[in-house]
């Protein structure tokens, strides 16, 4: 897990969209999405529920966000 991934995670949680988060982070949406998928695989749980072009924190993501905020 990289510190940048935590920043990416928080930004997506805040914006609710990969595209908006990618613009804010100066990344491409595919690069950001790949990074989050790697983070989820490393943690062994999905952090977001994805529907259409929206992405929302699920209960595991909300719990993880609390821990990330402490970091």
C-alpha cells in the first residue's frame, strides 16, 4: 500500500466520481482506477460500490476512510 493510494482513495470518496477525482489529482481516469483496484486487492475487500459512472463508498470503504483520516 502506497501513501499516494490513500490520497487517491480519499479524493474518490469525496468526489464520488473517478473522472472528477482524476482531474483533481492530475491523473488519467484509467490510472486512478487501476490504483484503486490494486488497493482493494491488497486489502482483500471492495471499498466502493460502482454503478454507472458513480462510485460510492460501501461499509468497508467507510471504515477504511476512518483509518485513512487518522493517518
